């Protein structure tokens, strides 16, 4: 296959070490995995983007964010946002990708942020396009998808639960995210502390994790960055509880996280929202650490209740699960991820979906593509086009 993909036109890949940006990590892993299997992959990103196996196209575009400080400043610069500077960076790459695809250089275009390519995809009905949904399908998101619908566009959900608010989108499949099982490994016996990690924000349930630790008399390690918009949440709900048993360790780069996962008695994810996936859950399981989670979002699709952790319905039940977590065989946690959620598994699934989309598209004749597109054109415009055609 000949594939082109992009995440952002203004952040280099691999991501800068102090930026948390899971779509970039996943895109790099997917690109490298497909390229190692013999597929031709062009990865579009700004200057500074470097991959080992896949081809890189920078279009000589400078990055707008080379670290977290610059990214935060970018997202808070009203002048740049009002004039859609990040979006213009994205669309400069999108335009080039579609131009090349129209000439037959690519079999398929793949985007990790659908909004960057929806308009271009609708205007280029002969080009197969796949979007992966990394976020919940908010009502406004669904409205945009309907506004820019065209038969050549397909969506991939990262969990089945993610489809609940938009079950009728043209899904090509569900592909679970994968984790680097060579990076996240097991190592010895656990210590007697609980762990929770991620961006410090209410949706992740850090306040609730503290409640569990206090109720069960356990030490709790909290790891993750604090962004300006969530400083108030940290100051009100986390900081007052910090002591020699509830410790905030700040942000720790991914490659150094495994030592904390490996030694944790359990990893807590008391999520307060319908989280589409949850990569930290996979990282903990890959290190042999059981996960105790509330029954929200994709958690029941990732965790085997009673075997790799516990899926519960309340904070009280989380506390009960902590007391019986030693019943979980840590080797089962690792084996579960290796069998279902490795990078290799993820590449397998994307490869299958991409091949099917390309096969189906090649079966369509140009006249059918035009007819499919006209189905979505307002009736009055359709009549005008038909009349002019005569």
C-alpha cells in the first residue's frame, strides 16, 4: 500500500519529550510498523520530524511548538488562534497530500485529527480518506462530520464505547490503541503503594484517587503535568492533601514511567468521564500492574474484570478492590496486553482496515463515485448540475 498520514503540521514527530500528545506517539508507531512490513508510508510533519523507517515530508514548514512552553503559548495566543494560524499550518500539508493523491501517488490518506481534512476530503471524492477518532464524539463534532460527509471518508473508533453518541457514522472498524511492550516491561515484586497518572484534570479522577488511598490507608503516587487551565483544580483538590503518604511527583517522561508502574501495588483510574481509551491503563498492565477503574468509557473493553484488575461502579467499590488486588496474577496483566494491545496488534488491525478500504474503492467506477457524492448534494443544486450536464 501507498499511504500518507499526518497528525499536526506544527508539532514535530516524535513529539518533544515534555509534551504529552498520544496521537503523535501512536502515529509514529503505526507509520514505522507499516513501513517495516513493506508498505510505502509518507509521514507529514514540520521541520524536525524524523522517523527511522517511514518517509518524512516536511514541506520546509517550520514548527510552531518545539516544547510544552511553546505549545501552551500557542494555544493561549488569541491573535494566532483568531487568525487560525495552527489550522493554516495543518491545511498546507493537507492540500499537498490531496494533490499528490489525486495524481495517484497514494492509495489512501490517514488523519489523526479529522477536522483538518474534512473539507478537502469532500472536495476530492476520488481519494480514499480515513480519520481516527481520538476524542469523544461531542455533539458539535458529529454536526461537523455530517456537514462534510462524503462517501470517500471513513472513521475508525478507538473503542466501541466511543461510538455511543454517534453510532451511525461510516465506521470502517474499531482499532484499539497499542502500547510499546518493549518499553513497558515487568520487573520483580511490587511495593505497597498505589499509583495514578495522566494530565492533572477533573476528568481523570485524581481527587477520587486520593479518597481511595486515604480510605485504604495506602501511599499514593500522583504523576502528571499541570496545565494552566487546571491549576485551580490542583490547588483546591490535590495540594491540600499532599504529605508523606500522598505524593505529587510532577511530570515524568514516558520512558522513565515504567519503574513507577512496575512497583505499584495497583494503578487507579477513577475516571469521571466517558474516556475513549486510556493509554496509561495499558502501560500499567504491560508492566504487570493490575488496574482498578470505574466503569466508564472504554475501561471494560481494556480490563478483564477479576483477572487483570477490577471494573467497579463506585469509589467504595474501588476501596474494596484495593483490599483484594493481590488476588490478581501480575503475569496475566502482562500477557493480556501482549496478546491484544501491543503495537504489533494495532498495526495488524490498521493494515486490515486500510486494505479493505482500498479494495472497496478500487471496485468503484468513476461514475459511481460521482453518483455517491451527488446523494449528499442538496436537491436544488443536484438539479442544476444535472441540467448543465445535459
